[in-house]
């Protein structure tokens, strides 16, 4: 990291998690709160999988982790 990056990192590490989250969403907007970021939090173990996200087994063995809603089966 550059010196400036290290300075920002050090400051962020001193702040509460809520303050850091607020700073990120203030700067980037709510795009950080996307479904993709939610999936990342699930993948990293910070959020439990949403029961609605679990495959029902009727996806014809497509091999892709999707919800039935993604295929219009239960809209």
C-alpha cells in the first residue's frame, strides 16, 4: 500500500464498524448493498444463506446455484 492508503487504512481500523459502513455508503451510495455483495457476505460466512435462496431440486440439474424464482418457476 502507498503511504496515503496506509493512512486511510489505519484510520478506518480505529473507527467502529458502523462508522466505516456509513463512510463507505456515503461515498459509494447504496450500490455496495447489492445482491452481489450480500452473496459475498454469505460466501465469507458473515451471513447465513437465505432459505429462499436454496434450490428446491426442480432446476433440472442445471449445475448453477439459482433460486426457482430466477427461472420463473414460483413467481
